[in-house]
C-alpha cells in the first residue's frame, strides 16, 4: 500500500474553468476543511487514502463542493451511479414514492418490490427466474453462500456438502462469510480462524502466462484444483464456486478458457456457480452482466451498486429450483430488503438504462477510454505495465521505471494532482488507478478527463527524476 499522504492543508493550485471542470479555490477548499475534520472526529477513517473532497452535490458526471469547485467524476462514487448522479427519472421515482406515504414495508408485498423484481428479471438472462432483495452487496453474497450450502445439503441430500471454492484476494464484502471467501490474512487474524469449509484458488493473473498466447489455462485450472485436493478438499463435498466477476483492484478478468473449464468442471460435479456482479452489473463493462464476456452460464448472480444508481439496493437472482428451496423460508428477515423507496429507484434506474441504451453506450465509450489509455501506455512504457478492463471500467497498473516492480506511490500522487485539476479517480492505495465514470458521461468530458490524467502523469514525471 502507498505510504504517501494526501495534503489536508489547502494547497494553492492553478485555477481551472472549462465546460466540465471548475477549480477556483485552494484544494482541499478551505470552506470544506471543517467538514473533513469533523468526519474524522466523529467516525473512524474508513478508507485508506480517501481523496479529501467534501461532496456537496453530484449531477450526472460531475461532483461539486460547497466552495463552487466542480470535478469530472471518473468514480461513479464507487461504481454506483451508472445512470448518472441525481438522474431525473430516478429522482422523480423517489419523490413519487415518498409522496405515496409508503417508506418501509419489511417483507410484505408492495407494488415497488414486485415491479422492480419483474423488470430486473426481464433484463436478466433466462436462467434468472427469481430474486432475493437486500440492501448491501455483502448481504447478497452472504445469501448466495448460504443458498449454495442449502442446495448441497438438501437438494443433493448430503449434509456434509457445504464446502465452497473461492479465489484468494477476490472482494465479496465485509461480513464474515464474505471475508472468509477473500482470505485476507489480517482479517482472518481478527476473526481468529479461517473457515475450514472454504478453499481458495490462486487468481489466474494474466501476466502469469509470460505473454504466451498459447498458454494452457485449462491445465492451469486443473493444477490449481489438484493443489486444493492436497490441502484436503474433496470434490464431492464442494457445493459451490464463489467468483468475483473480475478482481476489483485491477479490473482483472479471468482468462476465458480458464473460466470455461471451471464451468465444465462444476457442471460435471454438480457444483453451483455464483458470480458476484456487485461491482460490474448493469452495463459497467459494456454488457449487462460481466459473466457474458466469458460465455458461461452460472446458477446465481449477486447484483448491487449500479442496480439503483443511487440508494442501497442489492439482490441475488438465479435459478428458481435454488431460490425455491423450502429451507429458505424463515432464514432471511433483512429489515430493509425490498424497501419501497429503494425499489422505486431501482426500477427507474433499469428503465433509464434500457431507454438510453446505456449498455451499448458503455461499450461504445469504452473504445474512447481504452484508445486514450493505450496511447498513454505507449507513451510511458517504462511506467505503465498494464491496462485492464472493458466498457467504462478500466485499471491502469504502474511499475517503477528503475526496478520494474509494482509502484504504489506514483498513482497516489497522480490521483491527488488530477483532483487538484478537477478530475476524480478511484484511488486504490495499490499500484493501480481505477476509472469508472457514469455511463452517461459525454464523449467530450471523457476525453477531457483522459487529458487531465495524462497531464498529471507528465507533470509528476517532470518533477521527480526517478520516474523518468
């Protein structure tokens, strides 16, 4: 992780005034310092290296503070605002629902719940026949874990069939089951144990092929399975695979042949596949769902974030023979699941995505995004090691030009300088910067943001000779 600390003392920066950006004060704006400080005073520092921007409002693909500064948003907060911040259709749906005097309904039937679920399933693949609603993405992944275990125990009639295979380092949320899937040693130490019914495959990073286009990813998959067997895994006790659609920090997609072989293995051994689409669903990668890039057919999907482009809303959708398991009844009583206001927002969001062809727009604008990023990689081959992603999701991975090792301080500094110039990007604290603007972003704003990113890279190179 980067040790570089963002400046919390207002820095004098050049003023900016374009159609899409305004920087008119020191950054962070002196008027917002008290809010930033009080946030830290009354709550823990939740995000490592959070950019010091106090959001006042956000509209479409722009973020504003109280001082009148305006940023191009390459974050969508954190992959949420697919249909744009404060989308008019979504705002109207929320206001109309507020005026209906139904703000909470627990698990009782409501029109917003039914209309939203019906629309979601209509826009999903045919195997998605039913859905369970929740608020947070981590709730949906926890539910999927339980569903796969219930399926193994009751549908396959084996009480011991409760083991799950996940991938080391994949993110599925912050609750216990989700953390067990990821296997972060520091978090496991907090819990005091590692779930013995979770087996973690090593992620098949694309650079492991050494650039060999004929690299045998199928053989790699079976080698990894054999390694898990040596650790005690028994295939007939595995109920499911839990797979993040792509590994988040670097927008790292699986090799297609690897994931297709995993599917064959799963089907042969009656093992369910859950794809965690929380971060990538609803058009983010140029397809409605990320798994469509792989040409596979999973059994369950976890969806969230861009599902509403606004309020907390998530779901598990998939096969009805799984979601109809009688053991589910009485198992989930999540207080805010299916909240009518959130469902109204979700329905409006899906209607907006459909009406404006935002999935296709993501794919089209992705060509602009990756065209610009590929040009930067060619310009800075000693500094940029990889560009990953699809649609309006991208990750730039940096290396130190002297050592070739992953470099985390440089991207942190790039994020800060870009912020001072009127561009917000996802700062990971690692060797990567992630880019994920609202799917509604104008082509000109996308190009302007890329220009700011390149300017920021160039200025830091000129300031620091070790990066040349």
